[in-house]
C-alpha cells in the first residue's frame, strides 16, 4: 500500500488490519492536522496515521503506511 492509496480514506470510517494481525475500526486521520494541534503526540510526528472515534478521541496506536496490510470502508 502506498501513501496515495491510504490517504484517499482520510476522515472516513474504515477498518484496518495492521501487520501484527490487529484489526481496528474508526475514522482515519493523519498526524499534523490542525484538529490535533493541542495534542503534541498526534500533531508533531509527521507521516503517521491513527484512528479516532466520532468525537476525535484517538482510539488506536500511531502507525505508518508500512504497518497497514488491509483497509476498507466500514458500513456502520
């Protein structure tokens, strides 16, 4: 998977399978976005991704593109 493929899912509800087999569901976001400027853990690192709930609370670890094995849109 490359950056262009992953970033077409930004701000959409997705289900992601990571390299370790963990499957997580939430809204895909990228580090450095203005929505997270008050949280240095989510704002300062560059080119990392994470999932949030509908209230923008981070619900996953930070991960890079290379950690992603599979991604798809959630129906719910």
